[in-house]
């Protein structure tokens, strides 16, 4: 039985014998001999180690993972993201000092030997036998490069990385065989170039270009002698020789490299002596990775781009394939983000809502007719600190957002569009009382009907008692009269409204289906700002709805080659007739000119829009547009806990927050900046005949209130729900204060304190 040293290690003789086995193996490999089972070395043709001739003939070389650069529409950099911070550069762009330093310290006979250095093997064998351990290795740069390829192929899987670096003869066999292949196919200069681009230099820097930037804030081609020696020394043990955390050890190692360079004749001894006296001269650049580093407050837009890439099948059939491409990086992604619009959005947000406020704001801007997302921002920055968040408040839950927010009366124009498409005249008059019970029955999809409970009917009311009809569509829209729009949806039915919403891309932020209940007319279903901005862009583009897009182009660099990837395209389809859209434009111009949205007006530039305020003032909105830009502004508590009454926002105190009071001015300032210098365009509008309603007061506030109180539960074909079918209502929400009138269960779904669906309420 072999004798072992105390402590369980092999004896010096055994160490020498083991290393001699590797040497013999190396010689056999160099001779091109396929090895059978070699019992003396503990190898087996079948078992824990593959035989040499069973290995694949060609080494698979995965693309080197590199940083991905995300650009705005003008080509300006938004952020860089990467799995491994690496920028691949050709050998001509790497300092000659760096090339000589790495060869001197890692493989000084690199240009004299083949894939395996037998002289180095024998030298290491002798030294290791003398010391009784493995104090010196014999791997060539080519072998080290091959090992790094194995590590790169393993990616971020710790198990695969361990297998790629394990100290076994089996792995050594693979390394030796592929080293021969690499030497034959690439040649010395290309091997050196590849090695310098793949190896790890510590501090998250992969490859010499990233290392030069990290430690000295300069390019690899500009490294001087001392800097090159320092980087070359790090490679052996990036943690031990980390100059940022241990300057003393790093200096010793750098000086060892300088001595070695002098010993092999790359520099003179005088040069080495002078360089050894120099300080390290670090000029460290912190790693800049991820959307948290995005400029112009575009962290959430950056994150949305990542979500698009990881979720859209155009980038790969499976999520795993898409993730692999993303992690390998080397992508240049030009996006649709307009830097002028993004800057304007952030300025307006900063002016009107502070990140430390009890409530937040989120905004999105979209280009009508193309679906291009021009800007996206929010008052709580992208981050992990207090008053920061990683939740993108502008988008749906599936794209990194939250559960959404009830849009209130900003949903009413969708009801109006459905009614106009159904043939309703634009001057249609309804009695529009201050308070009323929901009309019943109301037709729904699939031949079903919604029926109010005659014994305990659900009721609603307008924001102000002075809001008493009759009203026509123009005045009811300008004043955001709830009872008018409930009478409208009861007249045309629920199905045309949900169908129109679908055509306009309006969906719940949580992905659930929109329920067939008449209260949807008052904006009871949670939606995201991007959804609402894109929906209103449909009005601006005269009825053409285009799905939102964030990516213009993607190029991918693999090695020396750059190719273009296919990107998602906006799909445009007609959601309504031009006449319907033009009529909505006329209605919503009135909101801005003399209705609830006057504070959002853009002066001489024509604009249109709608305010929205939800029950208990948990959220307030302004969604508006010009012919060339549409935008949505939401203000509220993402947790749905803080009511916006008696509140300070952006340093100003508000008794009650309305859609025209806080979101409106945010929208105005954002749009003014985003459109500065751009052509002033006017809408195509239609004349709406005056119905000559009787004189009434304008009420107070922004007028987009009203009351619509619902409850929790499921409607299973009984009074107060859908007849002839099952209509799931909400569930599990915190109840609102008890209203002065009864609420039948299952009337509609709303947003609850817990983020689920519970009671709804007044929507304006």
C-alpha cells in the first residue's frame, strides 16, 4: 500500500511519479498517439476520464461574454449592462509592454515551444519533487487559454465552473488535446490576443481592455511599463494581488514581473529598477454595470428594454436561449428613447414631485402612428436605497411593473369611441342626474346581461351636486360627468367597450381579463401609464393603434464579426374610423380648453386630453396628446394606502388632489419640453352640433369625480351580476369607508390596500 505523508498528502516520490505521468502523457500527445487505458497513471478508457481519442476533434469556443451597450434614438449611451465586463480588442490595440509582460511572467518560452512545453514540464517536475508539493505549474499560455474557454463555456453555473477548473488528469487530457488544435489553427499571435481578451483580471474586469479601464481609466493600448507589469501580475491570483485592496502585495507581484521581463531580455535591468521604484499610480474607475447606472433617469426604460429582450420570441424561441444571448452580451441596442423627451420628463417630475414624497408619479411618452416609446420615468429613482425602487411603475406586471392603478375618468374616451363607432351621435344627450342607480339590465358579451339588484341597487353620483343634466357628450366629457357615461355604456352595452379597449391595446396591468360590468366606464380596472399613453396615441393617429416598441435595432459582435439581429416590430391596425377619432379629438380638446384639464394646456400648441381621479383619491391622472406625441401621467401611492387629501407634494400643500391639479401641470411641462423646436401640428376635428343644453354652473375642483361604489365577491348569475354566466369580481381587498348607500357584492373590481382586487369607488 502506498505510503502517504502525515496529513494525508502524497509523498515527494509519489508527487514526482504523478507529475512524470503527466509529462509522459504530454509527450504522447505531442507525438499524436491515442492513449489506451494507462493503469500506471490511474487512467481508464471507460470511467471517470475519457480516453484521449474519444474526445471531440474540435473544441467548441463559445462567444466571449462582453458588455452590452444600450443607446438612445440619437446614439447617445444610456447604460452598459453585462454578465462579464469585457471589451474585446485586437492585438494591435494592446500595449506592447502588456504583451511582453504577460508572456514573461506566464510562459516565457511561449514563442519557442508548441502546445506543451516539455522543458517547462521537466523544470516544474524537478522543483516540485524537491519541495514535496506542487509549487510550480507547467501550463503554457495556450493551455491556460483553453482552460479559460472551458470556464467561459460554463458561464455563471458554479457547478460547471468547478468542473472546468478541477485539478484532474481527465481535464488535463482535454486541455492538452485542444491546446494542440488551437496551436495548429490560430498561431501564436492570435492565441496571445485571445488569451488577453478572455482572462480575468479581478475587480469584475474580464480581458485587458476592461482591466486597463478599471485600474487606470485608460485603454489597453496606452498602458505603460509599470501598469502592464501590474496587470500581468494580477492574473495568477486576482484576489491575492488585487491592487485596490492590497497595494503591498500588488506592488511585490508587479516587481516580480518587472524582474522577469528583465531576465528574459524584454527590458533592461535599469528599466526594471526604475519601474520598481514607481508608485502603482492607480486611477480606479468603479464598475458601471446595469440599469442603475443609466443616464437621464432612464433606469426604468433600460430595464424595460431588458424585459423586452428576455420575453420577446424574436430574440430566441425559449427564455433560456434569449437569456443566453443577453448574458453573452456584445450587443449594441439602439432604442426609441428620445433624449429631449426623456430630459423633459425628468425635469418635470423633479419640479413637481419629490422622491421623498408620500406619493409618487410615473410618466410615459409614445409617438402616435409608430408605437415608439419616447420617454419613461418616475419620481422614485431606480435603486435599492430609501425612496428608491426597482419596480417600474409605468409598465405592466409582466414587464417588471406593479399591479397597475385605476385610471378613473381617463377611460371615458374609450367608452365614447365605442359609442360613436356604434352609431351614437356626438351630440347625444342624457339626463345625467347628480345621483342615480345603475341602469339595468345591461347587455354584455356572449349574450349575457349584467343586472342590478332591485332590492339593494348599486348607485353612483357625480363629483359635485351642481353637476345635474341634461348634458350632451361634449359638455359631459369636459366636466367628466359620471352619470352621463354610465347611461352611455348602459345604452350601448358593455361588450362594445371592452372590444374597443382591446383594439386600443388597453389591458389590465396584472394580465387578468376585463370584467363585464358597467362600472368599467368609470375606470375601475387597474392599468399602467404606458398602456394609457399608447391608447391615447390611437386618437392622435386618427384611429390607428400601434403596439408599443422600445428597440430600433440590435447588432451583435461575436469575435471579429458583427451581425444584425431581428427586432420586434410595431403592429399597426385600425381600432376605429378616422371620423370617430376626429370626434374624440374635438371632445378632448374641449377638456383642455375649458374643462377639467385647463391647467394642462400647451398654449398656442393644440392639445387634447382627459383628467382622472379615483375614489378616495388614491390616484390621479392626466392622459393627453398632440398630433405628434401622446403621454400619460399618474400620481399616487403605489401601495394604495395614502389618500391624496391634506397632502404635500413637491413642496406644495393640497386639500384634495384632482387629475387636473397635479398630473396636469406635470404633463404640460413635460410635453412643452419634449416638443420644443418641433413642428406645431393641428388635429383633424369634426364639428359637433350644439345640443343647446340649459345653463348650469361649472361646479368646483376639476370636476372629474363622481361616485361609483362597488364591493367584493363573485357574481354567479344572480341579481347584481351577470345573468347567464360567471363573472369573477374582486376579492380580498381592504374595504373603503362605509358609503351612505348600499353596495351589492361583486359589482366590480377595484384596487385594494393589499395589492389585490377589492372595493372600488368614485371615479372621476
